[in-house]
């Protein structure tokens, strides 16, 4: 290959810039030029291209967001939109494409590969960590640490005022962030979309803790499981305890990536570029037990990643 393309698509995640840097420099190191497209798949359709050199990715390893910007594209979901995207890629003599993003972005990559035999390699970039085929996706560790920092500060207030705080974190369809944050913050309970829960049982548990002398508690809620405000109201009515709630929201997507996410992004970015240049296609790179791996996109997108039930049990045990 003489030239590859690169996009970041869907929701942004901390570490995407580090992955962009790795793809560009790994490709240039093999004598392959890189054309970046702004605003994800929409930018490919609208031909927002950028010939990227080594200096273009200098000094971005610690930056959140993505210098390629990102967006969601309704046009790319149509056969006509995808055909136009491929036409633009080929017109710029792009021979393969690295796609950094989540399920939606990788689904687009799979469509390009299957419908047009266009070479693609995906990199998992999502704070949700819900992408099969990799132990971690870029941005998850940073999002957890961002939420953890906020909860650590809230706990000081919860203790001082003897209150229950309900903290809502991101996760519409899964509870990976919520569960990890609940464990690392010492939360008294966690609600996630994948597992049934009883607010009445949580209230009874809070009452028992209060009897034992515990005067403040933290409840972590994934946004897809319940609204923090509703949980707060339920707890106040059914326990009589003073409660507050906090929605962390999109702050979890921003900020400088952790060392873990930076190294993960560098490894995955370089691996993806090398795999694509070496002739591999229709796959996603990932890590398994610390080792670099690849899986077909068909496997990644047809397999559901599930939370560890033992971690959920551990939250309850640690709350005793």
C-alpha cells in the first residue's frame, strides 16, 4: 500500500488522539502516506480530507477528544452514502482505512469491507468498554478515573452532612463504567441495566447500615438502569434519610487520557496500521490478557460483551 485513510467516528473517547498519532507515525515509518478524514463517516462522504504528516500529530498524545473531529452520519447508513464514501476514498488513492470508534463505527467498516471489498481495520474506541474482542477499549480507563475522582470528592460531602448521594454515570446499555467505579469508590450499591435490582432492598440495606452506625452512603447508577433523581426520591421517601443526586454526564468523555489509555491507544494504533499495510482486512485489533490480538469484525459485532457477575457480588460484600 502507498496510502491509507484514517477516521475517528461516533462518540469521542480519551486516547483517540494517541491512537491517531500511532496510526500516522507507524504508517509513515513504513513509507505509507496517511489521509485523515474529518467528522467520521460524514467527512468521508463530504470529502473533508487531510494529508497528515508526522508534525500534524505531534504534541497530541495527552489531549482529549480527537483532532480529526467526529460525528454520526445518517447518509452513511444508506447504500448511496457508502458508495459515495468509497468513491471518495479511491479518488484520493486511499487503499485501506483504519476506523477508530465503537459499535456503530465498526459496523460501517464491516459494511465497506463486505459490500465493496474495501480493506478496513478497526480500533475499539469507546468509554463504554462494551466492544467484544478486546479486554479494554480506548477511553474506558480514563472515564472510570474521571468518575472516580468526582465520587471521591462527593463522598467527603456525603460524610460531612451524613447524606446518601446517588451518582449517575454514563452507560445506556451496559454497566461497565458503573460497576468499575462502584468497586473502586467503595460504593454501597450499584444499579446497572444488565442485572435486576430492587430499590426496596437497597433501602432496607441502607437502614441496616444506619443501624450499624454508617451515616453516609454512595449509590452508583448507570444511566440506562435508572434516573439518579428518581432513585434519590425513592430513597428519601422510603428511608427518611436526606439524599442528593449528581449526574456526571459527558464530562466522563473529556480530559487528558490516563497512562493506561495512552499506551493502549499507541499499541492498538500501530498494530492496526501494520495489519492493514500488510494486507489484512475486515478485522479489529484488541488486547487479550495484555497481548495484542485481532478478530474478524463479523465476530466482534455479533458477540455481546457482558459484565462480570462476581464484581457485582463483590460490591455487595464490600458494603457490609
